[in-house]
């Protein structure tokens, strides 16, 4: 059985319109647009929340990004900048923080990931 990933494209500028048109061609994605922020009016009721939200990183940080990660940590937020061919992947994944050692473990993991990407 093929898994379909739900993707919401935030905004309607040229960059996001291009991505939207391109992603719609894929049979493994269910793609839709929204531009009202992460709310019931913006992208649908909780049961219809997307798996991924794409937004234009070059156009500035949308005001919904951090609150969205806190309210819906299961959604993956991806900021794209087609001019620099980069993306910023934001995850609401949370870790337990009880000591400075817990924090250092997360910092070390992030540093190793950064080195691998370089």
C-alpha cells in the first residue's frame, strides 16, 4: 500500500506557486495551498492537518512557524529559498531537558549533523 503524504504550501507568490504546481504532479503527495496561517480557517480542522508545511524562507519568516511547531509538533515545517537552493527543516521534535548534560547531548548531535551536511 502506497503512503500518501499531505503537503500544505503556504503563500501564493511565484516561488510557492511553482513548487505547488511541481508537487501536484506527484502521486505520492496530496498537495493543497493556504495563506491564512495555521488555524482551522487557514488549513483545516485538526484531523485534516498536513504532514508537511512548505513556506518561502526568502520572503521572511511567517508568523505561524514557531507557534505551529509548539501546537502541532507532528507537522514538519520546511522553509525553501530557491534563489540559494537551500531549505530549512524545522521539526517540533522535543527532547527531555533535566540537566546541562541533556542539553549538551542535543547540541553535540546537531553539530555532528551539520558537519555531515558540509
